[in-house]
C-alpha cells in the first residue's frame, strides 16, 4: 500500500519533495512536487501494480519501452507530456520493506484540458475549434505511427497549451499514457487485469473485453471530434447507464455526427461527414485510420470503401457480420481414406459457446478460446480468463475440450476440473474458476450443430 506523501521536511523520494496531492485514482496517487532545481513536476506514485505481482518488472520494462518509443518519434514527442524520470523507490522500515514504482513528468496546467475547452465551446471561434480538432488528430496519429495505442483517450487527457510561437497557436499535450499499449506486443498485464478506459469514451472493443487496437482510439476520437465540431456526444442519451451505452456502441446506435459549418474551403464536407461517422462503426475494420481522419479534415482525398462500410449497417443501423473466409483445406493427415465417408457427414459441423443466450464464440476447426477470442461478452467475469484458457478440438466424430496449461485459473466442465481431453456435448457448461474451492465464473453453454 502506498504511503501518502506530504509537503513536510524529510518527506522525499530521492530529489523530489514538497508534495501536494492532486488526485488519488485506482492505480496511482498524483502530486504536484518539486525537483532538485525547485521546478514543479507532476509526480505519480503507483498503487498498482504492487511490487508483489508477477508482472511488476514487466510493467517497469513496459514504461521504459513506452518512453523510448515516444522520445524516438519527433511528432509523438512533441505531442505528449515529457517523461522526466521513473524509478523504483525502496525504504527499510521496522517490520517491512517499502518498494514502490514512481514516475515523473513535466508539470502542465490542468486548466487547459479539452474538457474545459468544451465547457466554454460557445465562446470559442470556429477557427479555433477546427484547429484544435486537427492538432488533436495529428498528435494521436503520431502515437499510432510509433505503434502505441493510448486506450484511454478522453477530454481530460488532452491539453491545449497556448503558444504564439507555434503556427497553430497551440501545443498539444496528450497525457496519462502509462497504461498505453503497443500494437506489436502484448502488455505485461494481459490476461491478469483489464485494459484501461473511461465510461462514456469506451470503444466496442473495451466493452467486449477485447484488447484495444488503434481502431479503438479511432472510435473514441470520433466521440471527441463530435463534441468539438458538432457540440454533442453522439451517445449522450446513454451516458447515465453503462449497459445502455454498451448496447449503443456495439450496435452502432448513436446520433450521427453533423457539422453545420465547413472545416475550410478545401474540404468536401459530405466526405468529411461520412468519414467521421465511420469512426463510430461497431466493427473496427470498418473504421478509418487516424491518418485518414486527418487527411479528411485537411481536405485531402483518398480511396474509401464507402459502399462496404454502408452495406454493413443495413437499413436498421445494426451491424451485419462480415463474411468469414473459407476454412483452409485440411492437411493430408486429416484427409479421409479412399472410400470412407466425408468426416463431416452427419457429424458435428460447428461448435458454439453461448453466454446469457447470446453466441460469444464459434469454432469449425480446432480453436483456442480465452479473453481475447470470445466476443460480445458483457460480464466482468471475463477478467478471470487467460489468453488462451481452453481449446475445443475435433475428437473422432465429435468435439472435446482441453485446458491450456498457461491459464492462471482452472477450466471447468459441468463443475469438474478439465484434465486431459474430455468429450463435450450440447448443453454442457464450461466455466473458469477454482475447482478446489467450488468457484465457477462465466458459464458458457455448448451448442453443437450437425450437418
């Protein structure tokens, strides 16, 4: 547990002192502090991860890699708050040894957030609003170029610092990047705790408990651009109810983004509207990239598969599932001998997993399932799954289940621990939990179809 730092003699973390607590969140306590040169800094003292968890060192390594990627990319470095320092602080005390991770950033004026700008939107000029939109998209696009996904974009994490020396008149500062992830490697906490996001700014991937991607940032960017340019949150009618919000974003039931004034003379506003509204599509593959959003806002044209994007919505606005590719041809080892019946003749064709009556997983071939491979699961119990948790495999004329050894928790079949390969049938229930303690979470009912 973190010891609250105070503005009193002797309370120091190496050269940092004069702590003024600003906020205590789920993962860290933040302070305004001073460094050895008596300059103000933003100091974060982490409550999570604790030094006792097995991914603690991985988290520290992750922060180092994050800093390296941002400082090594000129545009990303210019768009984010400056990483000044990070370290593990250790202190011997009677009866225990204190170990905690701390990070230090440049101190920025919290009154310059996008939240405050939106609160005074009626007093902002249209030019300022359009400039802020372009600067914001450009900055986050730089993060994506550095293979970083923020995962927690929201107006509170965006600052616009007035600066007359800059052509746009603003210096962007994207903050709260410590739980950002990479596009080319899993986070050290994957499968052990969820990914960070904020209610009202969650993408469909967040609410489905899927690892966020750049397209998830695009979705949240679409919400913020609607607030900046159209003056309204596209899902404002659902913000008081998390379940209604989750349903709205996963089904694409929001108010269209409508901008009443031209961005500038170069922009085709019909095209801009279509691109911006596509940012809110439930399917991440149907959303534009951050670069395409920027191009649309500055009047650049590009190829955009509008017909496909619109066809997925249908007349009701509901998402239509994209056709899956045909399965690959089986290897010779699985090809039936001459004169035998086809392997699927009258046999199980596919296996489905249902949660609360909804299909959350389907397999036609041997498939591993876990936190990242189930879809549309609206349950906090997803957190107990590993990636992968179990595999469903064809077994003679039917299906069987196997537990994945890398999973942290047991896989249960009808309440019994899965050990080895066990045949399954329609109506059986798979859970994740602890067999010895009688704990079973996230019931998944098996349904097997036949040809």
